[in-house]
């Protein structure tokens, strides 16, 4: 079974810790407001400090630099998206595997289109020099884990075999990926499930990215229809049982 959802971080216990957590939250909210209005390039430590009535140097006590703030926003975004996925998994636990997979994909789309500025933090490149720390990859895997848990109930898909060697090597050479796969796909051969998860992610991400960028405007159809078709096709190809 997949691991339990991570517990809520403990509430800061001292007045100093509570104040620090409050200021950090206010900084992140101000940063997201900037990004929502002007894009990632609008993010400015000095402007945030001014909004909060602080000096720039004072704000650096809470975030070391702009990249540190970006990492916090990205981590929060992944955690929020993962929670939306976990909620969808919980609410559809009694449905067929095919229906559950579709629900997860649509839950992610709903999360993304409701707050596209946060989605673009995850999907884009915040700046030319920014490099995400390794722990953000772990946060991303939390979003994908429930997809893999469903796809582990399917069967190998011959057309996807060119991807199998690549994901097999990924598991073999990356211990944290092997641990993640074992948690969500505890089957004799998890390679087909991981390969299908990668395909589910690229299909979902591709459709959502185009929607958030406005690429479907004037085309006369609902992006949700495209998502249902793409993920439904993958579900059928991997032999996931349908609802009655």
C-alpha cells in the first residue's frame, strides 16, 4: 500500500517560532500575489519587503535569497497539488481503476487551472539561473505516487516497451526512486507501472500546460475532453478495468 500522507508539520511552539512562521507565510503570500499579477519575472524581494513594511535586509532573515523563496513556493505548490490528488484518490477508492485514474488526472487539472501562476512555478523555469534542490523532486513524486498505485493494477503495454529499459535503469540507479516505486507499486515487476505513470504525467502535463498558456482558445472544445480521451486511451492500453 502507498505510504500514509505526510503529517502536518508541528505548530511552532515558542512565540519567536510562531512569529517567524507567520512572517514567512506572509512573505509567500505576497510573492504569489506578485507572480499572479506579473508572472515569475515580477518576483522581487525588495518589493515584497516594501509591501510588508520591512526593509530588504530584514526579509533576508526569513529567506536567504530569491531562489530560496522560489524553492519554498515550489515545494508548497507540489504539496498542495499532492493533497488534491490524495483527496481525489480517497473519494474515488470504490470506483474502477480506469475511473480512478481519470479522477486523478482531472483533479490535477482542476488544481492547475484554478491557480495557473502556481502551476507555472512547477511546470516552467523560474529563472535562467535557478536550480531546484533535490527535495523538490521528492515533492513531485508525491503528486505522481497515486497515479502509479492505480496503474500498478494494469498490465504491460507492448507499445510502451521502448520506455521500459529506461525506467528500469532509473529504478536501479536511483535509490529514492526505487523506494518510491516499491511503496506505490508493490508488484513483482513495477517497471510497466512506472513507465505508464511517466506517460500519464506527460499526457496530463502536456494538456494542462497548453490550457494554462491559452493555446486552446478559439478551438471550440473543452480541454477536459482532451484529457479524458488521452488518459482514457492510456487506461485502456494498460488494461485497467472500467466501471460498470
